[in-house]
C-alpha cells in the first residue's frame, strides 16, 4: 500500500465497502460522542467521516488529535449506520472504521479556524493565508479560478487565436496609472518598468503578422487599492486581432465571454446575444455610470423643463445657465417620508447638500394628507418641491416618469458633467434599498463611443480620455478639424452587473494620426519617438488595421463566485495598504543591494 494514501478523502463510495484503505489529510472537525471519536478527514478532494472507538488500537493516539493536525488513517470502509447518511457529502453514505493511525504533522493553536465561515479581520486572514485557503469557500474560489482560465484558453484557441507571452521587464508607458519601476544594475541610473498591460507588444505582434493573439497576462499598476481592484498586480485575458472592425471584435469575443458566464454562473440567466450597445453619453445620462448595472430597472430622466421658471427657485435659478439640468431618479415603491429622509441623509454623507424629492399619493385614500378628500381622484405629490412647483408640474413629472401612488422621485441639479456620477450612485442606492435589483442574473452590455479626450481640471490641459492608442472616429481629419473634446474614439467596454469587466479599442495604426493625437494631449513628436519608438517605427513598415481588448480575469471570477471583493478569488493578495504581510513585502533593501544598483534611499521624514 502507498505510504500515505490508497484513496483520497473525496473518493470513497458504497462500492468500496469492505475494503481496507489508507487516507491522509487534515483533521477538519473532531467530535466525541460518548467515547467514540468522529473525525472528518479533509484533503483537496473532499471529506470522509472516520470513526475511532475504544476497541481500536488507534484510539489512544486519536484522542490526542486536534484541529488541522495532518494524520494518516488506515481502516475498513463500511456503510454508515441507518439514518445517518449525509446526502450533502459525496462520501456521505460511507465511513472509515479506523484501525491504525499516524500523526504526520501537528498544528499549533490556530489563529483562525478552518471549519466554518466565520468572518475574521483581513490582517489575520492574509498573514495566515495558507490557513484561509483551506477554508471551503476560498478553496473552491481558487479552483473555480483555474477552471475559468482553462475554459478561456480553450475558447480562444478554438476561435483561431495563438497564445504568446510578452516581456515582463519593459519600458515605462503612460497607460493612466503609475508604473512599478525596476532599477537596472547593468545600466546605472536607468530603470525598467513592469507592464501595466502588454499593449505595445500585442500591437507589435500584429505588425509582425501573427493576426490573432491572446494571453492570460499579468499586469502591474501602482494604484491605490479598492474592493474591485487588486493592489499591485492583476490578470487579464489580453486579445488582439488584425484586419478587423469594431463589429468583428464584438462578434468574436461576445460568445467567449458569454460562454464563460453560462458555464460557470451556477445556472443564472446570462444576457443573450446580441448584447446592447450603449453609447457612453447615453450611459452617463441614463445610469450615471460608464459601467451601469442593468439589473437595476431605474432609468434617470431629464426633467429640466418642469422646473424652468417654477416656484422652486433653487432649481429655477440653476436652469438660467444653459449647461445646467435637473435629472430625476424614479423610485418605484419609495414614496415614504422615512425613505426620503434616509436618502437625504445618505446624500449629505456623500458631501452633497441633499436630495430633492416628491412623494406621490392617492388623493382619495391618503388620510394622512391635508389634501385627502374622499371625493377627490388622481395622484398628488408632497414634499417641499411639490409645494413650490404646483400640482400641474407635479403631475407632468409623474406622467413623464410613469410613476404611481406610493412611488417617489428624487432630483439632482447642476452641471451634469459634475453631478452625473453622484446621480448614478443615488440610482444604485435607491435600486438596492428598494430591492429593485434582480441579483440572480448576469446582465452584460457593450459601452461604446467613449470620448477620445477629456479636460483635466487639475492640470488645465487636454488628456486622453481612455486609451492613448485608440483610433479616433473620423481618423486624422477629425483630429485636425474638430474640437478635441467632441471627438469620439473606437473604444469600448463590457459592463456586467455594475462592473467593467473588459476594455478595448480599434488601434490608431497610422503614424501621422498617432503623432497628432499625442500632440493634442501635450506630447510632441519627439516624445512619441522616444517613448513609443518601437511601435512608431513599426507603423512605418506596413501596419495592418487592428484592434483588441482585455477582459479582467479576477473581476470575472469575482462575479462568478458571488464575491464582493477581489481578494476572495486571489491566491496571495496584498492588503489595503498594498503590503504582502505573509511574505513581508515591501521590505527595505540591504546596503549591499543598494550599492549594486547604484541607489541611495531618500525617504520622507516621518
């Protein structure tokens, strides 16, 4: 018999009854039932209930077992006693009667239990991540991750793509975040950068004639951590194709992404093809987000005309400026004063002055209202806004929004460019608090027509809006003749349940158009040559039209696993301060290391 196991802890079934077997694993749970020990033995493959009674030669040793000890158990497979089968376990109809045992590895007192799903502080979980990964939910998340990546590879190869690995040590590139820099020992004072994405390399592969590329690519960005972004590094399904239009990329990649959600989504409905294509401007106006959660049925509407020249002077004065608008957030079932007060308090907690609202009621039935009248009919509105604008405007707003008695409308006013994202947060808050969101499906859509450029208020200059390598709609002529802030790009995202899970674009493959685009963003031709020399040169030697995208592997798996934080689907993530507290990184370099790299540390004063 093998030194450690003849079977795994998830393998035994009724057809093994009567066999002598050997199992090795961790003591998941130990129960003492009147002198008889029940040990749930766990390994990577599952659990087996093992029984040790005082007649067993292993009983004395088994009494010393503690949680998470690693042990070897030999014994006979038998049917569980009648009425004790556990249909929730693959091995739930059998048990191992233990005749011999050996301790393979003792465990110290645990800083956190493996059995159960208790919530423990992040610092404890990450410091003892090897224990955290033993927990069933996290263990299954990591197995799901491997299966999803395998499926992605199969799908991409079936679609005619080749997998290539691009360099990790590369040059710094303005991808929209800070680079991680790596000092060169051989070239004193010079640095490599870890790639924020394989953007330039995958485009160069198209110049080299490879046509269809993909990679499960590690990416590195020195960004502040948040729940939907891992600090430091993340993985993406990176894709590039030659001789394609935007429609070609959609037709190729939509089935790949959809199939992943269908295969691993636990049976939840997935948006059928073709997915909606929502222009960026429409997404911001209707949903207040460029990654809208379309499971939320709320669609915001412009109701400015109903407040223009009205008795509600705050909005009326704002609307004297052409750029200002009033948006309404319809709230089906939200017509209670207590809910309106909660929303108002939430808005103030977000740094806003508050949220205007109108609560709609049935005039004949609402006995709490001064306006109630058994002989009256129709729907009225209450609240400061309703009192100031009058019943005709209230009714016009209600009719436009399609609301009924018991509903509410909340209002945000000012410059939409400044309040749209807050309005989107309010839409999300209303939808979640009123349970309007259908959480048991995956709703996917393409968000298209992103602005090529945006105005940077801090630096008082025009910046790239999304990806500097994208083709502007209208090409070089648009760059030469149009207001840069009106130019749209062939850029697109995939939105799923309120998360951006992929981003891409058709590339600007003409050198003169590339130079002009960078000039608008404040970079001269010499900067383009210096920082993107390889790609710039390649564009002069027969560049095919090409485009691609990158899908966030971690974020997709988070959605499939039903988690709210990316750390739940990553093996060894950093904490919120971008520290690896398990391995002790980042850490000071030794004086010898600094000398070899010709570096001197100039740390800020504490």
